[in-house]
C-alpha cells in the first residue's frame, strides 16, 4: 500500500479532498496530512501536494455549492421528513451566518471539520453570489492546503529526524509531547468548567 501511495497517490489525494469538500465525510484532511509527511520523506514535492489539495478543495466545494446548494438542496430537504425537521432547526442559523459574515464564513469554514463538508451547501442555499463564493472558497482552500500541508511536511520531517537520530522512543516522545501541548487548553477549560 505504501508503494502505491508513493508512486500513484496524488489522484487519491485529489479524490479524498474533493469528496470531503463536496460534503461526503471522507478523511480529506487526513489524506493531506499523510501526503505532507510523504513529501517530507522525499516521495513528493510539497508544492505539488499543496497544489493538488488546493485544486481539489476548490473543485469539491464548487460542486457542492452548485449541485446541492443551488440546484438540489431545497428539493432534497423537502423530500425527506427527517431532513426537513433538522433543516428547519439548523438552516436558518446557518443562513444567518452566511448573511452576517458572508465570505469570512466560507473562508473560516474550511478550517473547521463539519463546516468544511457543509459550508458550500449552506452558501448555495443562502443565495450567496457565485463569484463571491468562488473568491473566498479559493482563498480558504489555498490557505488551508498550504497550512495543513506545510505543518505535516515540517512535522513529519522533524519526527523522521528524531527517530533516525535518537531512535523510535524519541519519536514517540515527540508525538506524546505535541499531543499534550494540543490537549492542554481543553484540559484547562474542563478543569475551570468552561465546557
């Protein structure tokens, strides 16, 4: 499997990110992280990984915007009672978010897991103009792919260097340390009762 990913994986990366961006819960961001690490190991150019992920994010979101948000959204909502009940509760708030924040909601939605899968639909349902959506979506997709890709690239390189220089235990220690740093704000919030 590793051999396949290291030689033929870019179409897989494109598909995973595009499908997730369209609205299907597929691990597109995880795929981008994996390919960032593969780039750190010398299997791919990180610039190509970022370009593929950016293009996939833009294409997938635009398909979701048009096919679900603009063309099929209202009809799909009306077809199934359970979707309609949920949409009556959620959709007005989501549309208000688009009305209030517009392009910023589309941009920042790219960085939040559930919104990454649905923000294009909501923008289409809310009637956001396509040129405005395209601009903010492309901007968000490029910044997201570059940010996540470069973090994975440099993080993967640091982990590989630690393992090769200090052994597997050092690599595991780095991963545990990073996880602890990322979990600390949540732990402090829970202890204070902010959740």
